[in-house]
C-alpha cells in the first residue's frame, strides 16, 4: 500500500490534534464549571445564605478564588486542594484571617469549612491597586505613598497582634493544623541544601561554609524578636484601599523573626517575582517606618547593632533560599521570572542582583566570610551571563 504523503499526513494530524485540543478545552471548561458550581454551593452552606453570580478572580494549583453575590453584598470564596499542602494552607489562612479580623488590615473572615478546605471572607472590591501595581506603574507619587503605607501596615499588624501567639496556635488547631514550625522549619532546611546544590552544578564549596550556614539558620530557630506576619508579603499580596493597606494572602501566616519581613524592604521583596531597584532614600524611609513600629513591640530593635546584624542574616537567608529554586534554572538558561507579566526581571538578573546586594552588606560588616567568598565566586563565574543590572521600578525611572 502506498504511504500517505507527509504533507497529507501532517494536515490530517493537525486536524486531529486541533480537534483533540478543542475537546480537551471543552472538558476543562466543563470541569471548571462544575468546580465553580460546587464551590458556590459549599460557600453558601458555610456562610448560611445563598451565593450567586460567581466571578473567578484567581485559579492555580494552590487555590481557586471566586467573588460571589449574597443578600448582604459581595464576598470572596477561596478553596484549597485536597492534599497536605492544601490542608495546611487552608488552616493557616483561616486562622490568620480570624486572628486579624477587626484590625482593619485584612478582610474579615466570614465563614470557614475545614472539611471542604474553604473560606468565605469580606470582599474588598475590585478597584484598588496592589503595591505591585503602583511600583510597576508610571506615577512616582502613588508608588512612594504605597510603599511607605505598606511598610507601616506591616508594622501596625505586628503591633496589634503582639503577644498573642497562643491565640493563633489555638485557632490553627481549631482548623486542623499546627503553626509551630512554618518558616522556622522549611527555610533552614532549604539553606542546608546549598553545599549539595553547589556540588551538583560544579561550583566550588568554600571552606567553613557549613559554619556560616549554621550561623544564619540560628536566626530562624531561636524564637527571638518574633512578630506576626501574613507570611508571603510580596507587593502583589495586598490591596491599597481608600481605608489603607489590606493584606490578602495568609496561606503562610504565623509568628517569625521580625528580620525576615524587614529584609523585604532591604533587598527588596525577598521571595517575589516583581523585583526591581528602589530609590535608596525611599527604601531607607520605608525601613525606618517599619522599624519604628516593631521597636514598640521589641524595644531592643532600637539598637542599631542588633537591627543591622539581624537584617544582614535575614538578607543572607533569603538570598540563599532564592538559589535553591533559581540557580539550577539560571545555569541552564535565562528567562523571565514571570512570563505572563510584561515587566519582570530575568532569573539571572535577579540572582546577580541578590549576590551583589549581599556582597555589599557582608563587606561593610566583615561577617560570614565563607558566604562572602561564595557570592564573590558566583559573581565571577556568572559574569559571562552578561545579565544587565536590575533597573529601578518603572514608577521611578
């Protein structure tokens, strides 16, 4: 039998694959519709009144978020996957929202259903920008105001929740999880992976690096200078409303070292994709506003030596953490940290920016000599990447 010409075969394959993709898309749409219907029903049951007109606000492997209407106004419904991570995220968010309800710094928790891993919270509206929106915009005034307001809101949240760790622990237990470890468990674990990561990528491991890594992780486990935090305080996890800053992501809520949050202003934004350079005077003013407030909770933070050393260790911790999920991908190839965003740094840009920032910090202090050698080696060996310097945020260009 004569074989089918390639061009005819290819055309047949294209028609078949196009039909398959259309079928898969239709299936996904149907599944999505069923998920939304189930969530509206579950949210109605949890809230105790009917919900309608669902609008999908976000959807990922980590959660599905809907805005729905009710007789008392619109609400936001959020659900989490049926696995260990989903259960932990639900418990942290439900506990964190209940813990902060009434502070004016977060949406109030209206209902939570542990069996369904679902929460219903007050709707803050859809017109308010996030800090990321302002920084990535073109207006320096609103961006400056947003950053300073955000920094003080982080401090206000710490002040208003000070000394209430037992209450948060009890709330987490009520929702089926423990918040006793959190970042104090997973961040040291990731930092201890650094020597093996370097070896696997053929980078040299400096002598005494293990000692320096132990010094960094000690900051995370001692329990000193702890404050409450939503956990992921990236600039897109908030809304800057007419009534002030509201934090909207509590999936990692808990008490942890104040320096882990303060480092978001120094680096800036330790774990985020939307990272560009901040004007030095503005970053210093924002850090000062945050420090002023948290020093009312822990008076020792007014001591410059304590504050500066804590921030250096936290900056080191977050820089090392970024290497555990970016270095191997950065060595392989460069790409945007967020392909869906029109403005985002590349992996190599961010890594080299983090290393330069840390090198400057450690040079001034004369601390953590093995880590200083490491970042110097990394900067030298990745010079061929030719990654451009990280520019200022668009609002300040």
